[in-house]
C-alpha cells in the first residue's frame, strides 16, 4: 500500500510515539508491539494468539476439489465455489490459516515448468485445467485474512492402482520427469504387490535438487505464507519388503557405513536445504513439517517418549527431533492422532508434554495435528465415540504453553461434525478470533498504529474508517492486516484490554489504497461502543493500539 498523508502534527506525533514505545521485532511472542501484558489476567479460552487451521487435501480428491467437480459442466466455477465453501467453514470456526495440498504426487496445482498438472483437477494426468488454481487459492484465502500454507509432498510420485498409476511409469502424464528419468524412482512395495506405488529416490542428489526446485517455483511465484511438508519421506514399511536402494547407497553413501543413518541424513539434507532456499528467496515465508507423532520410544532412546508405537526415526528415516533442535523449521505439527488415556502405545496425554519439552528453548513453534477424521467413526474404537474427545485434547494443551495451536485433519471431516464434536471444540476453544503466533526471528520493522478517522453507524452496523501512516516507508513496516477490538460503553480501555481475545471482534486484510474500512455487523443498535485497532505485518507482529474511537449512538 502507498503511504498516506496526515496532518503534519498528527504524523509527527504518531511517528514519535512509535519510535519511543514500539517493541523491538525480537521481543517475545505475544508482547510484540503492544504494551506489556505480563501482569494481566487472561482467559485461557480466549487466547490472543493461536494457530488454527485445517488441512485441505487434494490427493485422491479427499477434500478439494471433489471428484464430482471434475465432470461439472462448469468445472472451474464449481471448484472455486467448493473452495470458497471451505473458507466459509474456516471463518465460521475462527480459524486463521489453511494448509492446502498443492503438490500431492510430484505434480502441480499451478502451471509448473517442472512438473505436470495434477490429475485431481480434471481427472486426467497432465491435463491443463484452463486456469491457475494456486493463484485463486492464495487470493481467496488472503481475502478472508487466512494465512495460506502450501502443502507439498516431496517424494511421492504416484498412488496405488487401480485409481492411480501404481508402479507403472507409462501411466504417468506424458513428459513426466519420472518417465524421463526412470532411474530417479523406485516402486514400493515392489511392482505386482498390492499397494505398490512410485517414489522419487531420496538418496540421489539430483532428485533432492529437483524436488526442491519444483517446490521453490511455487514459493517464488506465489504469495504464500508458509511451506508445509507432511510425514511422507521414505515410504512407510509394507510387510517385509525392503526399500530397493542398494545401488544408490553404494554410489552416494557420502562415507556412511550404516544405511539407516545415511537415509536419515538424506532427509536431513532435504529439510536443511529447503529451509535455506525458502529463507533466501522470501525470508518471511514460514517452513513447517507435520511428522508422525512419535520420534522414538523411551525404550529405544532415553530422549524418546513414554510410548511403544512406531518410530518415525526408524521407519521413515525422519529425525524430527533434530530438525527442531537445529531450528531448520519454523514450526512443527506432530500428528497426535490418538486418544487420551489407557493406550500405552501412544497416549495423547504422554505425547503432548514430550513435544512441549522438545521445542522448549528453541524458536520452533509447536502446533498439534488433530484427528478429526476419527471422531465418531466406529472403526477407531469406543474412545472416539466420545463427542468431547477432541475438545478434551485442546483443554489438555492449555497446560503446556509451548503448544501454540492446532491443525485439524481434514476439512471434510471438520465439516462433517460427527457427534457434534466440531461444534463442541469450536464453542469451548475457538469462540473468539485469534491472531497467528508471531515469529520474532523472521524479519520485521516497527509498525505505526492505524489512525481511525471515522466511527459511525450505517445501515449494516458500525463502520470504521482508518489510515495507516507511513506504511512501509523508511524504517517502518507494512501493514498486512488489522486487528479490531471493541469495548462496551465509552471508556478508555486499560492496557489489559487487548491482552487476550475477549474484545477482539475481527481481523481484516489490508487493501490497496489510502483509506481502509470495515463494518461491525454484530454491533447492536443504540449501544455505545469504544473501538481500538492495531496493525499487523506479514509475520503477525502487532503495532501499538490506536487511540480509542467512540460510537455514541
């Protein structure tokens, strides 16, 4: 946005106020840019900052786009309407981000110069859908002021037959890089075995470089807020079948004599290098991984968790604890898809404190992956027939300040609301909007507070109009969005008034132009209100609060 003109006295006062009192960008999360709230009593059910999102899966049309949309007479409009419907759901639940799968099987939901169009758009591998879905997905998400985290699957090339290409390279899209470089791939389980599919071989340096280049194309060209990996690195074991990488290990072992250590190092290199490339291209873009919920069991490693389940360190070569300790990622979302209590293999109540301890002392933020898909499904046993199970998870999280949010799998399951479980956790934990957690290690400049120029009733409610002084000029940051706080009556709010979300009524995306506006449709006719606003930058650092604006009638 362009800098706006204010009266000389007003601008000088605003600039001096910010320069004197603005909190440095390196301040602790939650305190950035606002008066200290260290002594304020806050409501744990209304946190000011909490990452809230749902995964939106495109692979095999799990969430978006639907399979039915592929044959709709107006396919593009149908798919756009479906996505807007999911954003409506996110808004209704006071989410502040979406995590959308844009590279499900070494393909793309954008016009990539490196990989073919995803079959999940049209039903045909490699077919041009006639539009740019990723551009639309990002733009629509930002209109709702939802962060857009682009979810990539690094190494998976195909899904099993009959729906997918299975292990048959010839069934991939024409010109697919895997068809042109068959030596880059392997089938696992072996071809002819049920469930066989193709993977890029993580042990080949050219493969690692290629998949990073393919993913960085989206990072460079689109206004995404985050890069997100799931838990598919080396394939999950199937029976007694071994990953066929004897020749790869012999050629590219880099001096490793233990193949398990070498495989883990291959994935470590992927994570470390991808983080470096993201930050070199766009330092504000976050990098997160959603690993399988168990790193190692305590019986195998004294640093592990009090569990007995499968270990990502061993079965998929993912040393997730190292990625946190080395700070190669900005956030981690362990998939804690288990219930609370009486499950020694993987008790949710044992794993949350382990992950909290793991991130403690690092700058890596911890969000928890929630298994909404299990709620109300008899296949997962009696504990998941408890409509309060998911809400109890979020309540347990409050005991661990390191837990800064949740991501729900997946969108259609959240919408299904089986047993009313979504309604319960939304009412008990997401009743108010929330800002995403700030990441103080990302680049930032001090923000000036917005200047409210008018607060008055109109036909739809109370309309606020404001300007952002010196927006992005010189030493000042650029406002990406705004937080709006409302207080009953006409009073000067205390410094604790913005300490939690009790008075936060909305967050809105900044728009082009000098003047910004928003309508409070929930304002009751005839009631008096006081409004204050803050500006937030791309990394959710918050400015000082604006002077109060009063609505007297």
